[in-house]
């Protein structure tokens, strides 16, 4: 099956569509994603690449030339701007953008392919350096299962919102790669409260490792942590701002004391006892 066949099934074949492939592994792009500035990044271009199109479909580069469907956007015109928005100044040097003018597109996310977001994988082909294309006859490699969250990126790259973690824990078959990876190791993890910047450092050394420990948060929202309980007592919806990442992993044959030693060291480094959500 080809991408253009899926677009025809979705009644999108009558529109002018361009596909876009982003390599998100570069540090400054990761930073933009963490700061929720990725949509802004995509809407500003050095050259006019989108004005002749009704929609763009964006993909994220994964292994090899495979690409994962991210979002679909409607293009509603553009304007020229003389300088980059402040939140995008970090890209000016690495992408060699020089001086303006730049093109700022009015993009609106649409849900026409929402059922395939983070699920549809295509092969971008030999022209991987061409990050935007109008050629839609890309081979569909696979369609990942429903309730699939995203591809496991490696322990050091794990960053999950509470919503993503909850969906993953509640759908272990669709996310079996994550379950296998997180169940097979002990480790030290970080919970960041994106609402106020406070941090909690925790450890996992029990049944099913990190997967088992994080499952507790999905069940009761606080993981039985004293200060997080107090936070949720003051605002029961605060858990929606939690972001989970991994600081250290150790084999699941390690002694509990080794995991606790790493946990204490990270609490000291991050100051999570003084300024965060750790009370010991």
C-alpha cells in the first residue's frame, strides 16, 4: 500500500498536499519540543515552501529512512517577517538561516488523520535529504496497533507525559516494547511538575522494575509519595502536569542498596529535597 492510497480512502486526494520529514534527534530540536515550540518552529521557514499547498503532513524520522506520521496541518496563508521569533533564535546558527525576511505560515492542526498519528510508518525512500516533498507514493511500512503511544527511543531519551504513561500502562500489549524495556531494569527516575518546575527523584527496584513502579503512579496518581500526595490534596488535577524521565538504569539483579545510593546522589545533585518534592 502507498501513502497516496490512504489519502484517497480519507477523501484527501483532491487537495494539494506536501509531506514533511523532521529529524528530531538534534539537540536544539529536542529543546524546542521540550519547550512546546515545535509547532512554531515548523510554521517559520527561510524559503517559501508551503504557500502552494492546502495541507502539510508531518513525519518524524525514525530508524533508517522510515518515518512516523506526526500531525496534519491546514495552510491558511503566510506573511513575511523580518526577524525570527525570540523562541526560535536557537535555530538561527545551526540551520544557517542568516538574515530575514522569513516566511511565517498560518497553520492549523486538523484531525483528518488523527487515527493514524504516531502509528503510520512510511519509507521516505532514497531522497531522505529532501525534507519536504510533494511525491505521495511512499510505501506504507506498517500501521502500529491502536493505543500505541510511541516508539521506545532508548532509556536516556525517555520523556513521557502522565497521559502518555497512563495510556501505555493501560495498554501493555500495544506497547509491549516499552513494557519489556522498562520491566527488565531497575533505576532512578525523575518526575518534573511542568506547572511549577518542582522535581521528584524516585527509585525502582521491585517487581517489574521501572514499569512496575510507574504503574503505581497511573493507579493512584501520587505513587504513595508524601509531598506529591499533599500537592494533589491541594489540587487533584495536578498530576496532569507530571513528566516522567529516567536518570539511571541498573540491572534487575542489582542490590537494592545500589539503587538507593544512586537515588540519594541524584537528590543531592538536583536539590530535590530543598526545592523539590522529596522529603527524605
